[in-house]
DNA sequence: GTTAGCACTCTATGGTTTTGAGTGCTAGCA
DNA sequence: TGCTAGCACTCAAAACCATAGAGTGCTAAC
C-alpha cells in the first residue's frame, strides 16, 4: 500500500466523491463538493485536486465535461480507510436476532434464513455457499422405518448438524431388519470422515449380503452429500439489484446469468488473500463481468474450519459499512449455532463482536 | 363463447398472425401473410379482414401504419381452437422421465425437481405452489432422539408424504422418555387432519404434564406446516424471461417483484373457472401487471384433492402447445408418485395421456 | 366480393442545433 | 507557492428537423 499517502485534503475530497456518488449515483462535480464539504477552498482548487486524483487512478471522468466517478481503486481506498464500522441499527439487530431465535434448526434452514435476513437488512442480493462436508465426521446414522419398503436415513455429524433423506428399497424393512442393518451401517460408517468414503469402500459391501441394497442406498446418500456439485448455493433477493439506478437490461442479464451458475458464484465469494477478514471485489474484472457491481464476502466456520461463505452482491456504490456489519453480525449468530451444535440453540447476544 | 363464429378465412388469418408473431415478435403485415399463407387472395383482401378482426378485438395495431399484433383475445382464441396438442419431443420426455426416476423422494425434492424440469424443457420461468396440507391425515409421528436435548420429529401422512424437523427442548430425552412421549403424541395426533388442529386442541395439553414441552414443539411444527404462509412456492428459471426480445428493464422489474411475492404468485396460478383443465392468463389485467406476459397453470392432486399448482410464466407469444404438453406430462408423472405414496416410486410410462 | 392503385400516416433513422453543466487553463492575487 | 476568479472550451443530452419506407385505408373498377 504505497499510495496511502494522500494529503488529508485529498482524502477528504476522495471521500466526498465516494459518499456523494453512493448517495445519488451520478458523477459529482467540483461545485457540489465545494458546496457540501468545503467552506475554505474554491471549486477551482478542488478541481485541481480532482484532476490529480484522477491521474492517480482513483477517479474517472465519463467524459471531459462531466463530474468525477469513483474508480474501483477509490472504493478500495474508501473501504480500507473511511469505513465507519458503526453498529447496526437497533431494528436491524432485532430483526436478525428474531430470525435466529426460532426453535427448530436444520442446516439448510439456518442457511436459508441467514441468506434471507442478510438480503432483507442490506437490501442487496445475498448469496451463501456451503462447502462440501468432506471432512465432517459421521457420529451416527439412524434408520427409521416409514413403511414396508422405505425408511428415513438420518445422518448425525460431529458438529451436531443433521441431514436426512427418505430411501426406498425392495427388501422388507421390519424392525428387526432395520436394527440389524443399523448396527452394521454404524459399524462401517461411524466415526469416519465423509470425504474418505469415496470409492475406496466398495469392498466392504460384499460382507453385507442381506443389507446390500440398504447399505448401498446409504452410501450413495453420503456420497451425494459430499459430492453434490461440491457445494450448495443459496441466493436471496435476486431482484434487489434491479432497484438501483445503474441497472440496465444488459447488466440484469449478466447478473442473473451469473447468479444461475453455482461455480461462478463460488468464485465470486473466494477471497484472494487468505489473511483478510472480508473479501471485497470491486470492478468488472473482479466480479466476473458484472459491471458496476461489487461483492463483499465473509467466511463461516465450524470449530475453526471453513464450511461456507456468505456474501452480498450489490452496486459498486453500496453501503459497505452496513454490509460488513450485517455479515459480521449474522456470522457470529450463525457461528454460535453451528459451533454449539444442536445442544445449544440460543444465541448468546454478547458474543457478536465479530 | 358467442364469437366463435369466425369465418374459416378469418380463422386462418388470425392464426397466421399469432403464429408469425410468436415466431418473430414483431407486428405482422398483410403482405407477409399473403406471401406465407395465401396464394388465392390479395393483400388488400387480407387487409380488410385484418381490419374487421381488429374491430372484433382480436388484434391491435401499435400505430396506424404498422402491422397487426395479437391481442390477449387472439391468444385465447388461438389456445382454444388452434392449439395442436402435439406430443412432446422424445428428448424432452426422456429428460423428464430421468428426473423422476431417481430413487429418493421427499415432497420438497419432488416439487423442486418438477419446477426445474419444467423450466428446463420449456425454457420459460416455472412456478409451483404447494397448498397448505390442512386436510392431510396424520398417519404416524415418529420421534428420533439425536442427543440429550434434541430429537427429530418425523411426520408421516396418509399420502405417504413425510416431513421432518429437528426440535430442541430443555428436558432430557432418553429412550424411555421418547417412547412414552411417542405413544402419547400418536394417541393425540394420529389419524387426525392437520387442518383440524388449529387452536382447539390447546386443552389436551394439560393432561400431558411431563411431555408438555415436547408436545408443544410437535404441535407447533404441525401448525406451522399448515399455516406457513398458507403455501410454499418454488420458482425456477427466473432469468429465462429476460431472454425474450420483449423484455425491458421495466418489465424485468415488475416481473421479479411479483416473483418475490408469494401471494401474488398464488393468485397468478389460481384459475377463474373451476371446470377448465388449464388456466391461461394473458394480458396485463390478468397477470398482475406483467405486461406482455402470460401464465399457464395446472392443478396437481393427491387422491383427487388439489395439493398444489404448477405454472409457467413466459411471454404472451409463448409456445402454448409445448407448455401445456409439458405441464401435463409432468403432472401425470408427479401425480403418479404422489398418489402411489412412497411405496411405488416408479413412474408408469403409460399413464401420461391427458 | 375482390383487387390494383394511390394517397396517407407514422415510426425509425440520422443529421443538425442548442443548451448547460462542468471542466481546464491562465493570469492575477495573497 | 498555493489559491482563486474568470473565461473559453468540451461534450452529452435534449430538441428539432428531414427523409425514407413500411404498411395501411380507401376508392374505383372488375
């Protein structure tokens, strides 16, 4: 960061341009800045400063006789230096808390709620991806008979997260059969990492003559969980992006196309530098061609392991402060739920300083 | 339908206009029709006919010196009279069959797959709503302990449809406790209609001292299923609508706004006349203001009772024949799954006429 | 009833002009 | 040296105008 050395006046002007542009989404002129931010210097002076800021790559002019518009570099500088991490408004906190205070929690539901609340509170499109659960350990697998030929397979993992699915088989599933099968299945799968199952285990099946069909179903569930496109993606509020004036039919199309593509979304949420807390991508090159858009993303963890990411997609001139606060707050709420497993669902209100 | 009395020449012309408009999405002129559809009469004659068709409300002219564009009335006439119920292409049938031949089926999954395949095959946006399950009968409720304080509640209904959810309670959930609770809960809820539970049952609780907490959790799950916004809505392919030339930023906005609003979607899929098989809504007034859009919807049933609707939202000039075929085919596939419960998952290939 | 022919209409296209916001530059001032 | 007033210059957007051509409506004749 060699160019952090902007004079304080330049900083003030740069900030003014970004703030104004965030507010009204139109090029900002020297006169405007003079009127709203400076009593002591003239617009001509500001003009000179703007000109050098442009040379430095912070600003761009749509055309010679227009005001200035922040370049991606300006947003980055803004985020790094001016972002006021003001606390969320009380009503937003209340909304989020309410979302996560409901009683019954399953992983999908938690994630979906999180995505929804992020989108609601920020008023941007939100995206959450859950990584594959390859290194999650299987604690127990339960089989519940539903009728003669079908059963519910419940997979309980070390994080206390459960997933379940109905299977249907040819064999008659009476209680006896099921409990025997259950024993065997748990003997095979219990305590193992989901990621280790892959194909290596096909051998074991041969031992399980009677339960082969059932066993295979369970295995395929496990495999599908760990393979399913490598990750699950949840999107909420996709229409929000259209509400901003920079939206065009073009941009809407490219936006929705990307939103439809899981792998692209995942790349968007990926952070370049591993040590930063929030990944912020601004500018066409970094956002897969979504012009005038920015993506802010944060990681979610269980016991220190990343299990997914949540992000917000909005216009470049988005309210970064708020977005980061929301992501941070929701993250702490979700982390609390995840890390405490299903045992403790209540969110500790005190634990939400990121 | 008093105005069904169009001369066969008028019919041919009307059909020509609709077909051409569906093809190229631009006003069609008398000359064009003459060239492509008639050898025996002149464009002037066609012009005269077009003029009367316009007077009758079937066509509109964007402006005096433009060709004709079908009015909603024309599409309706077209659907009623000209629709060729040609069978689906083999590849489409194969796609749909493949979707529903997968092994594990839960209600949400079935519905989501159905929505996805409809959107894929038609290339329009698809929407499915599942009605509240008020008159579904509870066959059995199973409780599976997950750990000390949480359990999975599995609700099995008469249709063989299951839903489940994790609950967390204060009480210690050992096997004994759970099996006792299970007995009691099934005694109370077993065989009852979900819709009858409402508040009337609060009395019963008092008998269940020990199990009160658990009981309440289960009840609230049941109630939430039957109340949850009255219905669940699934949407797939929302970006598809933008791919058609009539798309504008305006229309995209109004479209996505409606798509975000469950109640509006449900109204869209509602049919006006109870006896028709497919509800087709064309024109701004009928589509909640989505201009140039049409909605085709069909009902899905279990044992003759409507449990939901599936629909397609596309441009007015959509391929109605194909859409109806797809909805029809998917319906029969889904109905087969539903009506046979979880016992028989395989789709009878023969049952897909109508 | 049909049609050829023609006048008419109206959009779409593209060029020209005008306007005004906003800049860049320069000369003069502190 | 830094700031500023003033002014010329630039350029996009709006307003205006002209033209072309697609397509109609009408009418008179068949």
